[in-house]
């Protein structure tokens, strides 16, 4: 059973226009004209194919991220049946055990406890200690790209950097790191709208394999602790409370999935934007635009995450539309980041944009835990490319990955 609009909400709601076509490759390549039409049509729009309420305006997205009447889960308050939802298929259980015990899909009080414990291990000091490693790795990756006269910027720089950094932080041996990216990609496929069965099968298999690997790694660190984050998660405690083994596994997987997917897509999307705005790229290369300000604008201009789902735990109203308990809202980050009510000339890339309250890294209690590390990684790779490859240019029109929720390029071919 899946909730539909109530009679009252349906009378006052509008449906999403046909231009919102999330399974269309053309839409994924450029969703922004459709977002403009969504914003013009209303503040809460019913999208029948995914049975969700689309929320396209920045003010509403920002407010609902912080509204405790909504949650990433409902199971802390209701059963599936009480909430009017059908439980997931039993065959999907390995994915849900892994996903549903991570910070991103928990609410208080478990979220509060786990985030407090994780924060004791994932400290600003630990992140800052990674900076030399990040900068050296970025330098090595860019040097290899330059030596070859170019190549695929996604595969050569954007992907290996964050995967290696998270693996280094977790203490995963270099010989095992090649498994991480495929596992993460398969798991993240489940975050797209209405994923097909074959996607679910891959996600389940990756969940089982990744969990088994981490279980062995945790057992090894219990016997022989190190300075890595896994050892820190094992040691983290607060008033006698500790993380369970499943919570540690889910936390480690979340750090990899959320951390590297965001950085990979942000890097590729940003360079594609810069190549299409040569004046802005020239300003960045000359120092007329600061790198830190530019990173925030590039995150806004082409967000790596375009949709964030929340369950409605109590009736709410958005723009005069009643959204009943049991509904699901889709917060459209990509649309919010182009909202002219908040951003002057939102479709213009302005690397010197001073006021930039983008929502690319979330908000509220689910604000990205790894945001400081992501910014270090982006600054490192951009800095190295700007210094070592001043003549970097596009070699071919890029190809986009399937899906638009986690939106990024399949490849970005460049030359010097």
C-alpha cells in the first residue's frame, strides 16, 4: 500500500509537468529548465510515477530539512503497516540492514547517539591530519594525467582521490581498495527513483560483500588497534555507550558512499561547467577568483545530489497544499540551488558569488558529516590542476551516468 494525495490535498495541489522526466537521459543532462517550470508551477507538486511530493523552492527545501515533523525513516515511530507502507521485499534485507543503520537514514534518539559517538572518532583533527596525504595524492594523480597529455579526468583524478582518502582514513589496505568503488556504485544505485530489480540485486550483493569485508577488518582491529578510523570507532564511547558492530559497518560504508560520490561528481560537474565558462575559468587561473569561494559556487551551480527524500511523520502544509502523514517528499536540491528568490542570476556561474547558501551538502541533523574533508579534497585537486595543467581543455563532449538523483559524468575527456 502506498499513500496518495488525500482528497483535500489533491484539490489544492498541482501535478508535476511532463518536463520533469527523471528517467530521461536528456533530462539528466540538463534538468534546470524543468526545475524552473516546477518552481513557476508551485511549491508542492504531486509526481505520480514515484508517488512523491516534489519540493522545488529553496526556502521550502531548507525549512523541511530542519523540520522534525519529517524524517529519513519512520520506523522509530511507526510500523510499516501503521504508516500505510508495504515492507521492502525480504530479498532486499541485506541492503536495508546496511543502509538503515547508517546516520543518513536514522532519526533521534539513535541518530543523536551514533553521531555523537562517530564524532569522537571522526574529529576535525583527524580530518586535518589527512590534508598532507590528500595534497600529495592529488599532486601525483594530476602529474600522471599531465605526463600522458590528458585523458579521462573522472577516471584519472576525480574517482581515485576520494576513494583512496576514505580508504586511508578507514585503514583499508591498498591491495583491497579496488573493490570499494564497484561496491559503492552498486549500493548507490538504490538511491535512484524506482530502481529496477537488477539494480536491487547488485545492491544486495554489494551490501553482503562489503559488510563481510568490514566485519573481518573490524575483528582484526579489535585484536590489533591502529590510528585509523575503524580503530577509533571501536574505541569511541560515551557514558558506557559504544557503537554496535552493525553501526560501525554502516558508518564506514556511508562515509565511503556519501564521501566519494559527492566529491567525484562535484569534480567532474565543476570542470564541465568551467570549460563552458572560459571567462570564469580564466579568472580562477589568474587568481581573480579565490579557490574557496569558487568551490562553493561550483557546488551550487551543478550539485552532485539533486534529490533528498524525507517521510512525512505528521501532516504538514507547503504553499497551501496539505501533505498528509505517510507521504514522501522529494526535496529538489538542484532546483533549490537555482532559485532566483535566493540567488541573483542563478543560472549564471559566478565564482566570486559572496552570498551562497546552497544546499548541496544538506542541512539540519543530516548535514554532511564529511563536508570539511570534501572541501579539502576539492581544493587539492583543483589547485593541482590549475597549477600543473594551465592549458587544460575539453577534448570531447562528456557522457552522463544513468540517473539524476546522484548526478555526475561517466567520463570527461581532457587534453593539454
